[in-house]
């Protein structure tokens, strides 16, 4: 199999795809798109990711043997799950269930946790600072509600849809950041156990660690200006 081109930065959405490729043992080359430096606005990247967001991929062995580029993490997860026949259940009912929880992450956990992280961590240190208690409470509380839903779902299940799937891969990088979202696991034992279960998977660990040291450095005020105010 030809090497997949992964356009990546170590954000939760980016880590979904590095985890996926590691779990599937697919060969890939990571191209770092430094979103703090504005790499996501480069014409070459916009040609494959017109929404100027990571991740994106190019698969040289796409449908009918022709290369294909794909943006949006959920679409990439579904593409490789269909292509390989892995991490997507074995029946149509399985796939419907997995798709529900994938969309739950895409439409709920990702946006809400992202906004919580923004208003709790980044907005207060911007120039000028933006400390907005209403926004902080709104997004913190909604993330807590969503994690409560997930905790109930995981009661009696090792994985979100019974067997390990792209639904788990989609949710995990966001839920793993629960502390930065100012959440608690004290009342969510099933979620806590699931987080430990996922963290123990070698491929998940490798996917989470890809270039992670770059994200841990944080952003300068100039980078935050570029990241959060540029259209």
C-alpha cells in the first residue's frame, strides 16, 4: 500500500487521524501544518482543505485506483473504515450505531469542548483579555452534560458501540482533555474507566504522541491573534 499523506497538527481533531492510521497499521507520512504560524492558509493546503482546518489526507490509492484528497476528520474516519473494513462493525446496524456516536462527537463534543477550552484558557490571556463568565459557564456546563451522556452510554460497555470503533477514536482525543475543560470524573466512573482503557492501547498512545511536544509549547499572543482572529 502506498504511503498516505497526513496533513496534521497535534490538536484533538488531528489526533483522531493519527490514532486511526496507527490502529489500522497504515503507512503514512505526517506533514505538519503549524496553525499558530498560519500554515493552514497556504494555497497548497487550501487546495486539499478549503475550510483551512486540519486534518486532511491524500490517499494515493483512492477509489478506482486514483488519488483522493479528503478533509474533515469524520469523513476521513469513515473513508478508511469503509476502505479497510475495520473499526466499523460488521453489519449495517453496527454502522448506523457507530455513525450516530461519530456525529454526536462531531456536532457536540468537539465544538462544545473546543469553545470551553477557548473561553477558559485562551480568551483570558488575549490582548486585550476576554474573561466572559457567561460563555465560560455555558460551555463548561454543556461539556459536562455531554460527558454525563457518555458516562451513561459506557455503563456495561467497554467501548462506545460495544466493540472498538471509529466512534471511540473520534471522541477520545477530546475527552482526554477533560481537565483543561474544567470537568470532573468523580461522578463519571464509566467514562474514567474508558479513558484508561483507550490510553492503554499502544496505537492510541502512538497517535496521541505524534508531534505532541509542539502543542505543549502553547501559543504566543501573536499566534493567538493569527489563530483566532483571521478568517
